[in-house]
C-alpha cells in the first residue's frame, strides 16, 4: 500500500502492451483513465481510492479482462450499460460505490467467473435467473442494494457456490428449496429482507454450512429439525421473524456453534436440555419469545447475561443471580434455594418479586408471598412460615457475600 494521490494520467490509455494495472489502496481521485482502448488489459485494480465518475467505456468490450476490482470508491453509472460479457473474467468486485442499474441477464455468459461482488450500491430490479448459469461461481455478494423479487430457483444450480450473501435488500417470497442442493455452501446470508413462509428443511442438507443468517424477515411456522444436522461453527441467527412452536432439541447437536440468536420470535415451550452439550457457545439470545421452564444447567448458561433471556413467559434458573455477579460461586446455590422456597410458598415463580428486590423498591410482607388459592396459615404455623420466608429473602440479597450459608439457613428453619 502506498499513499499516492491526485489524478491518474489519461496517457495510460496509449500503452498498447498494458496487461496489468494496479492502483489499489492509495488516495487517487478524479476519473478512471480510459483503459483497454488499444491494449489487451487482463488485470485492473483500483480499489480503496477516491475515484468518481463512470466506469471507463473501454472496459465494456474488454474481452481480455480476467480480474476487475474497483471496490470502495465513488463510481457512478449504470451496471447494465457499463459492463459487458467477459468470457475470461474470473473475478469482479465493484462493491461499495454509487452504481445504479440492474443485473444484466447477459452476465450468465461469464462462465469462468468465480467471484461476483456488487454489495453496497444502488442496484434495483430482480436477480436474473440466468445467473444460475455461472457454474464456476464460488462467491455471490449482492448485499445492501435495492434488489426486489424472489430468489430464483436456478441459484440451486451454482454447484460450486461457497458464499451466498443477499442480505439487506427487498427480496420477497419463499426461499427456494433448491438452495439446499448447494453442497459446498459455507455461508448463507438472507437477513434483512422480506422473505416469507417456512424455512426450507432442505437447508439442513447443506453439509458444509458454517454460518446461517436468516434474521429480520417474515419466516413463520417452526424451526426445521434438520438445521441440527448442519456443521455450523460460527453463527445461527433466526432472530426477528415470526417463528412459532418449540425449539427443536436437534439444535443441541450444534456443539461447535459459537453464536445462537433466536430472539424476537414467538417460540414457546422449554429450552431443550440438549443445549447443555453446546460447549462451543460464546453468545446466546433467546429473549422476546414465549419460553418457559428451567435453563439448561451448565457453566455457559449460568454465566449468560439476563438480557439473553428477558421478556419470555416463565423462564427460571440461576442466570438471574449471575447477571449481577458474572461469576459462579457457592452463594449461587443459596440464591437458587431462595427462589425455590418462595416458589413453593407462592405457588408460582416469584419473577416480579425478584425484580422488586433487585431494585430495592419496597420491603416484603408475609401476605404478599402467600398462595392466595390456599387458606392463610393457622396461628400455630404462621411463625414457621414467616421464618422460611425470612430466610428465603435473606438468600436473595443482591450482594452474595451478605447472604447466609446453607448450613445457617437449615439450622434456623429447623429451630423455628
């Protein structure tokens, strides 16, 4: 990388034997030179500069091109007018410019293309089904544009595709099941679109998939069990959809997964106990669902922040304590005893009471924690019940060091 600046001389167009021109990672500005008018240009890179204006007209018919990389500039123009069909081109990156226009159907004739990156522009229109003819394509990135319509089923013909990135567009309709036939696919990112319907079970057949991003769409129905068959090692993000039903226990097979996000859906039931086996997890977010029941009992879930599980129906476990301390100690079990004791007396999980205790809003009276479905305790037993409640509340003190030991609690309750 250099720090060259200024404009590039137009005289470069007169170099009749020019085959390779690399201007990348400088501070050049102005227009690109009128290349490929007389020379058999094969490689041209001018990425990471401040070039503006149109793509040189000479490049449209430059059939000798093998590699063209112009990303991260301020280039303008219409794609379908500025680019032609290149029989030898294997790499094209025009990402993060100000290009407009549509994706040309003729580009299906670029049969040697292995990487097509057009992210971060202002491309409109639909994805041409003819792109499915690029049978050597390994990476297709059309993210952050204004592309509409459905994903063509012909995309399933791209048998060498490794990365398919279509996030942040205006795609609609259902994901074609043919995508599940992409046996070399390692990353699929369809997030932030308007996709609907059920997540195709066929995605569970993408045996090499490492990252799956389907967030911010309108997917409904249940999470396919076959997702648990994948070899995901990075991220599974299904957040901000309309998914219903339970979380499949098969997801617990994703023992190498690092990041799991199922938040902001309508998932119900318990968190599968199989999640205890997901030892690779570093982050999880199950918030804003309708989940209930206990959290899986392992170190990761005990250390997870409270925000990972908030706004659910009735989750319970040790995470509340650890949200304050961020470390596991013997006082965590004391806290859990306090929660369990109050749950037995109240007849329900004391989640609202725990919230008021954490904020120090008010002191607690005995009548506030009794199960209203039962008659009040007789005078003979009122003292014993009050003692249990008192000890339970002492186990819920926010500062762990201020809590009693379990030996002390059991002794006091026996003597009450």
